[in-house]
């Protein structure tokens, strides 16, 4: 899936600075900004889509799956605001 430019920028910032083995606080903050950007731009990735995007950026498949699952929870929370 091709992301809109503003969301792609947030994603690329997140993945280019992230610790690929264990996300740190700043990594999580950038990931949350990505989730919010998706929400604002009406981009609703499925877990497998995000997992695949993360794997293409060198995240281990299992870790990418976990992060994609957290993305889904974040999107679900934003439905209540």
C-alpha cells in the first residue's frame, strides 16, 4: 500500500530512527505520531499491511506483527475522541 506523502513522512521518520530490536520512548512517540497521522488522513492499514511495511524496513516479522497489533489498538482508541 502506498501511503499519502504526509503519512509516509511520519512512517519514514519512525522507521529510520527506531531501534529495530526494542523500541524506546522516543521511538514509541514517533510511532504514536504515525498512528495519529493515519487517523487524520483516513489511512486505515490492516495489521498485515503494516507488518509487511515494517518488514520491508528491516523489522523482524514477529516484532513487526506486535507493533502492527499496537497500531490497531491505537486506531481503535482514536475512535472515541
